[in-house]
């Protein structure tokens, strides 16, 4: 099951990006900028979990494309 994190630092758009740590993403935030979201069956569950921490959340274009909306 994929393991996800969300970037603690917002993008210029204000979005906090959700990343799949098991997908080999080359755009992962630095370890100190990651908030662990745990294991989820898909990025959709991870995005829901991240909205409990941040108002504006989006999936990474590269490792969570099904949840990338902006």
C-alpha cells in the first residue's frame, strides 16, 4: 500500500502537495518539510487526510497525478 506525505511548505499557488513516497518521485520535499500521512490505497485518501492539516491541498503532478487538479 502506498505511503504518502504532504509538503508543509505551500507552493506559490498556496497548495500543499501530496506525494507518494513509494512512487520514486523526483520532486519530493526535503524530509524536514514532509508531514507523514501514512498508508492509503490511493492518493484520494491521502488528500482527504491532508485536508485535516491544510485548507488548500493538491496531488503532485508526477507521483499523484490522479489527484492533481491545478
